[in-house]
C-alpha cells in the first residue's frame, strides 16, 4: 500500500487522537466484511483502513510515519529498509484476514475499546467470532434522543407531561425555570441492554415557546407594563398578570416610562417579577388634554 494514511482515514495531518479514532470507527462500521459479505471491495477497504489505523492510532508509530522513518506499511525507510519489518512493530495480515482476525503489535486488536459497544453481537451465532470478541459481553442499550416543545408557563412553573417515546408512555417532570436547549436525562428508559447490560437512557431536549408578554432573566420574570398618561400623573391601582395568576399593583403618582416596579417572590423559585412602566399616549385628539398641557408651565428636564 503506497498511500497517504491520513487520506485513507479521511482526516488531516493535524487531527487529534480522538478525531483519528472517530474516523476509524465510522469507516470500520461501514466496511466491516461481516456487513458486506458479497462486496470484495469493502473487504479490501476494511483491510486498508485497519492498517492505516494501526499506525496512526499508535503515538510512536505515528511519530515515525510523520518523520518518514516508516512507510505506510509500517516498514522502515532509508537505511535498514531492506532488512524486513522486524523493527517496525507492525504485523500484517496472515492467512484469511477476516477469519483469523487482525493482529497488531500487542498480540490482538481490542475492537471493544474503539466501538464502545459490541457491534458484532449480531454475528454471535457464527462460528469463529471475529477478532476474538466475546459475543456474551454485557452491553448497555442505546440512548434515545427526543425533542419536546414546552409552553413558557409550563417551563417557568414546572410541570409534568406524559409523552410517548419508542412505544412507551413516559411521565416527564419539567423543572421550574427550564430554558430552551436544556436536556433532561431519564435513566434506564432507553433501549434494552444486551446480555444483561444496563438499559440506555432517554435524552429529552426542551424547546421553550416564547410568551406574548413575559420573558425570563435568571429566576426573575420580566414584564413591560403599559399605563395611561392619567395613571402616570395621578397614580392608580391596576391588575397585572403573573405566572401564577393576576395581582393588584399600585402605580405611584408622577411615574415615568422606564421606571421599574418589583413584585417580591412572584418569579421562579423565590425570584421576583420586575415590571417596566411604559406610558402609552392616546391615539385620538383630546382637546381637554391639550388645554391642560398648555396650562402647565414649561419645564426643562433635559441635561444635555
């Protein structure tokens, strides 16, 4: 094989160990001969990527390969290249490359460390289980990912919802103060484990809907509170909504737009509701209002 090993695995030369391992796992799943029984090209491709990973997946071999001390087959380059591959630490396939398994310098390639789960378990009934894996190994079941839309008030107050996931009815407890993007993990409610392994989990990503007038800041509920000019000048008692129902609020006389009123404990888990006053002027002509304004003395309220 006279190829760039990085190209074989589809990574660049600066790839991290994790990126190289991830690329190999993906390709090994795709081209494994037991999953491509009638595809000779897949078998050759699997052999090629396995050889590439044997070098790039080993720090010392990768260093030698990058320094051109060994070639893409793991053989020494330059002086001593004609004396065999005994110093390369690399053992090639012998006999049937897929019946006997791939042998590396450590005497046997442990695919369980790469795949994280026994992807070969479906072949457990075959004679001569590939790569020396134990088909009876207990394996955790796969996690199930689920996305749920949540109403703003349900997320703010906390609520329990019943959903159907993978044929199961599951009660999901949404914590008070939940925000969009938050993920809940339900232990053991995913797919069943293999050979007595633990069940997988259910991972629920929550997308919280926007509210027409409430918003959230930490544990505080924010609200823009419209008031009339009369209420701003004379003061008034008005009814306002909170996440747990309506309450009465006193507007102080001579209030200005932008002033804030605070309702203690009306937020989330002891937080407050903070209301910003917004004076709304009438849209129709009001002669009495105009006369009252003309009767008022001019004031300089600007400091610039």
